[in-house]
């Protein structure tokens, strides 16, 4: 067994692909906040591809962790010289593994916030990218305004505070650059939010205005916030994944990344201080990413929600199991064809019919083993952004909504915290107490769950939605998920 670090790369090259470039020549040009599986399977892989072609060697990545759970990543990255393996699992069982070397440093911010600030304020740093999850932007789901109620945000807004949040670090680093006469870096969101660059601009601007209105004006006029659409299914790494890399390739990697073969990155070409030649690595650079991101959010992401609650209640635990069941496949395709697709504008260069069928194939990949529990997590950040807009559009247009209403009802049933066999369900959600309390009242008050306007807006005022939702919830309570689907699909 060979421990993965810089000293063993030459030996590992006989077993699997390793970086073909001299990592000592790489300069850090990107700071990435929120290094998890997705960043390491996506953005870092595109950069590694460029570096293997002798390009972008001044665009190495320094990862930054802000949260307590990031400490483990810091330890693994330090022990492995920031090297790690990506295991791409194909539907036919083939697994292709390579070592990625584009991340060159990792900083755990709570241990040395000043080091993070000075790195971000350095002229070498030209992009700060983000995967901080949907909830990390603190958007009020109803008003769209910045929600400053979080304790850490309140701390960072106080005078003289040492930053603890992404917005706190971004604002202080930009303030230092402005004071030193340096051009600002680009803020590049890679999170699953419609208009993620625009959201980052709006929320960071609101935060900065609470610290320094002049600085906020400078950020608004000088900082680039490109919108992007990112896509690659990347499940949580398991011990079985670690064993796979160890047993097949004799590599001791404490935190490999597992992902599907498919990858896509659509990006607006709006950068404040330059960028790598990402188009050479397969990134689609476009003038307007909006059609692509709505396609992904309403077809892929919302379909994940359409399968996860119903699948879990029906007894499945993995997405591929659900998507090998013809009943669920029919439901997903009908949702995509008859409810989501009518809300989309044409997507340049994309065959939507092929894209939708490809989604089912991707979801059904048995090698990925994406857990339904992962897809069910953080629903209060996901459903309002991914599915509620579909329902609102269809209500206004007089289109079909019963499938989307069933998904909302399935979330409400799931949020009760007990499955159809009576086993407890662990609800993972930053608003867990709120959503579970509402779900547990709904047998007496059938609209308790969807009456929350902070999650569902004005849908409670739409009689057609209310009727469809109540019918679906009653059916789930009386008959269970599978029989409900069978009955509704039968017309």
C-alpha cells in the first residue's frame, strides 16, 4: 500500500494517472471557500486538465475551510500534500481513478484568519470561488433580500470583528485590496442557485453595506460576479470508496472523491482580473447562463427532490434503485416533460429531450450509490429555489401541477420523521425544528406545512395547488408512496 503524497507520485505513476506537471511551479491564483467533494470533482479537475496541458500553472487553488467539519479536510490535505484521487464510476462497472494536483494549499480559517485574509488580499489572488451551499448566501426566500439574522453574520458585522463567514472574509479582503490600490478579485459562485453570481453580488453587497457603504459601492461597480451552471453528481465518500481505491490501486487516500462520468460547467465570461483558459478544458463560456441554469435546477435538481422523498418512503435508500423502477421513472419523466419543461426557455446547443433521458441514465448509475438521505437533506434551502418556481409558473399559466404538488406532499410526509414502516427518519435541515413541527401538525391541520410563506410564498392562496396537495398528502397517509404513485399515474 502506498500512502498518497508528493513523495510517492513517481511510484504511483506506474499504477494510475498522476499530475504530469511540476507542482512546484504552480502559483496560487484562486482561493476556493468550501472545499468538499463537489469542488474536488469539478472545478479542480478542470484546472488539473489544463495543467496537464502545460497551461494555467499560475491558477493553482488554495482551499479555505470555515466550518468545524472542515478541520478534517485540512488534516487530510496536509498529510497528502493536497493530493487526492478522483474515482469516476461508469454504469458498466468500470472505475477510472486519477490523482488530482491542482489544489496546492489548504487553510483552516479558524486557526489563522489573518493568513486567509492576506492571501485573499494578495495581488496573486485573482479569483475567489465559492461552494458554500444554498443556505450560505443568507437569502430570505420570500423577499430575496439579505437575511442578517444568523449569529455568525451578526458577529461579522460588528465593528472590528475577526471574520468567521464567507461574506466576512470576502468583505475584509476586498477592503484591504481597495485600501492598497489593488484591483479586486472576481467572486465566482459555483453553487446550485439560479443566478448564483447575481445572488452573490446582491448578498455580499448588502453585507458590505452594513460595514462600509463606500466599500459596498466599490464592490458593486468593480467586482465581477459571473453566473455559472455546474453539474456533476458527487455522492458523499464512504469507507467502501476508500477500500476500492486501496484494493484496486494500492493507494492509501484518506479522502478520495467518487463521481459520475458526466461533467458540465457553463460560465459567463465576466471576470475582474483575468481567468484561466477554461474553454480549453471543456467549459462552455457564454454571454447568458440563465437558460442553462434553469434547465439544470428544474430538471436535474428538482427531479432529485421528486425521487428522494417518494423513494425513501417507498423503502428505497439509493437514487439508482429508484431510477431502475419503471413506476418511478415514468413519474420523473412525466414531471420533467409536462411540468418542468413548459417553464423553460430554449437552451442554446442543448437537445432537451436527450438531456432528460440522459438524466434518468445518470441517476440510475449503480456505481454512484447516491443516497436518498443526502438528496433529502437541506430541503428548506432546495424546494423553494428548485420546485416552488415551477409550481408558481404552472399555476399562473394554467398548466399541470399535480406531480409537483405530490413532491411537496412527500416532503411534508417525510418531514414527520417516521417512515412507512414506523422507523425514525433523521431530518437534516437548518430549519429542522420548524419544518418537523409543521409536518407533525398536519394530520389535524392538513395545510400546516404549506402555510409557511417563507418556504412556499403564496401557493397557499392558489386553490388548484391546495386541492392537489391535500389529495396527495391524504393518499400518502392512507395508502403509502408506491400505491399513491400507481393510482395517480393511472389517471
